[in-house]
C-alpha cells in the first residue's frame, strides 16, 4: 500500500475515533450483545433493531482504543439498511480481510471498511478491529453470553 493511501486510511480511522457514528444506546433493541477484549480492555455493546430480516438500526456503546472505536463506527454505517444475511456476509468478509496474512486483494464489497485492512500487519490490533464485529454477530445470532476475544 502506498504511503498516501495509508495516510488517508489513518485519517479515516482517526475521524471515526474522534467522531464515532451511531455511538448511542438504542431504546428497546431487537437484540444486543456485549463484547470484551481482556488484552487491552476494550468493551463494546452492540444494539440491533431488525424488522423483517433487515437491520433497521444499529448502534454501539463502550470504550476502547482508536481501532476498536473506528471499527464499531464503520461497522454500524456498513450494516444499517442491510439484511441480516448481508450483515453476516460482511462480518465474514471483514474477518477474512483482517486475519488472512498476505491478503492484499481489493474488497470492494467492504467499501469504507477497507481502511482497516492494515491491522492484519499488527496481530495484536486484529482483536481490537474484530471485537465489534464478533459482538454484532452475537447480537444477530441471539447469543446471550459476553463475547471475548480470548
């Protein structure tokens, strides 16, 4: 990745960390899940409203590092308005993008989420980026146990 693109990606991550989108509690969510990364202390709760198999609203609360917060913010923007199946598909594609070594292929289906592709070069940060996604997956699946990255 060239340095201009890396710099742009860093700016997007910093922007989503400074001004997270959809950081709020949803009243009467259809489902919700909590996640925790014991390694760095990130905590996230994902709230989901779905109707007819569609994500009608999604939000998160919690505290964490810049990568975790930016990932949660970008995730909520990416899945809002999608079907639950599409949200699950995004989860799998995002997971593949950030965990597959040497995965340099473009992921146009991920849109803005591609800004987080660089975390795969920093194994300790992968858990930060994927925590919100595993928590969303738990909310969609109706898992009532706290999600942990360990």
